[in-house]
C-alpha cells in the first residue's frame, strides 16, 4: 500500500509585489473562517478598506524577507521539510506540500498524490494549535476538494500537535543553543493572535473561555480545544524543557488585524512592559509558526527588534522556527506514521 502525506500550510503570495499580494489577500481574507462576518460585510471590508491599501504595505514587508533565488521563506522551508520527511518515510510514502491560499494549492498537491497512485492520504496541517481560521479552514478545504471527486480518496488527519513530544523536543533543540549563546534576561513566547470571538465560539459550554484571567492556566477537558489555552500550554512546556525560570518568561499574541478585541496580552504591549521593567536582552520564540515567514522574520526579527531598541533594549534575538531541522522532520514523520 502506498501512503501519501499532505503537508498543509497557510500560504504566500507568488511574488513580493502589490498585485501578487492583492491576489493572495483576496483569497485569504475572503475565507469566511478568517473574516467570520456576513458575506456583504466581508465583501465591503475587503474591497473598500483592506485591498485598496494593504497590498502595497504588505508587499514592502515581503520584499524585506524575499530570497532572490528561492522566493518566499514559508514556501521554500515547506519544500525543504517535505523533502526531508520523504527521506525519513521511505519508498512507501509520497510527500507533497499544499497551501490553503496561493500556490501550490491543496488541490494541486492532492492531484500529485493521486497521480502517484497513493491508496491513502494523511493530511498534516502545519499549525500546532487548533483554530477554525487555520487548521479548521485547511481541513475543510481539503474535504471539499476530495469530496467533489468521482472517487473520493481515503483521508486521515493529524490533529493539533501543541503538546506532541517530538514537536516540543524540536523546538527546544532549536532554541537551546541560541539561548545559551545570547544569555537573554527574558524569553518571550509570541503566538499568532485571534479575535476574541473566535476563541469564545470554540468554547463548548460557553462560560469558560476568557471568563476569568486564569482560564488558560491549565489545559483540561473544558478547554482542550481552545487555541489560547493550547498556546499557554506550549509556552509552559517549553519553559520546563529549556530549564527557564517561569518568572523570566512571558506569553503574548501578535499579528492582530482591525479594531475588534484580539486575545491578550498583545506582544507589542509586552515589549513596552518588559522594557519598563529593565529587561535589556530579550529572546523571542514563535512556536505557532513551524516555518519562518512574514510574521517571524519581518514582524518580530525586524520591526519588533527595531521597536525594542527604541524602547531602550540592547538586543532582541529571534529564535528561528523549526523549518526543516532534523528533529522536526523526524517528528513530522512520526506523526504521519502514527495516524
């Protein structure tokens, strides 16, 4: 039996130009799981406010991280990971990368797996934490595409892996030597943010998520599918694995869009707070992103680092994402085999 592994990530523009970014944002922000509002409101927000202005600004940011030979970091790190995992899985497997938005698409990746004669496809959304707008959307799109085919392929999906031992070990393996070399005063875990309404919508009872300041202090049956609680659990696990003093760590959320409330604390607010407390040497880990991308290299590595200097900090070092490191490729292969 031939197995297929479909690695799914969010996506990237085809080029760091306003026109390419506009195409990408139209598809990304046109997803009702991302902008979860009525269709008319989403159309007006996207076409009258976001698309007339944001593509030029975002294109400038992409230009700062674009590789002249290989293009988008999110894409080439994903390609490298697929190749590394394929080597580990061996001849009985075929591995493809598909993006929820942009290219290579989920559909084109599924076509390649089908053409290769795979009998069963294991989907692994490359999002450690559960969210309707990321892993939920990726799997919904895969099921839509697969379900429309005359012969529906056999599918299995790897669940959120925020607490997977291989994932945590790979994160620690990347971070440990950098933390040892830079000796930061403080480590900030920065995760991608979500609107508060997304978190509340995932609350099965309706009275747990964001109801108290301590709602994410532990992960249990009542909040096991809560994105924010899973992020805090990852931060606690990495703090323990890296032997960090919990008092010298913080957890925040970045990349918010619009004026509605997003889950707190905000990463940019924490920078101000930490600088005010006298922290000088700061390390930032971004465990929600398994591949370096705009949100890590540009938002944290460039913009946040510049802000940190303006606040009086001496150094902000960005711990790289997992990318295609050996321990991460091992972990992905193990998760694929286990499903």
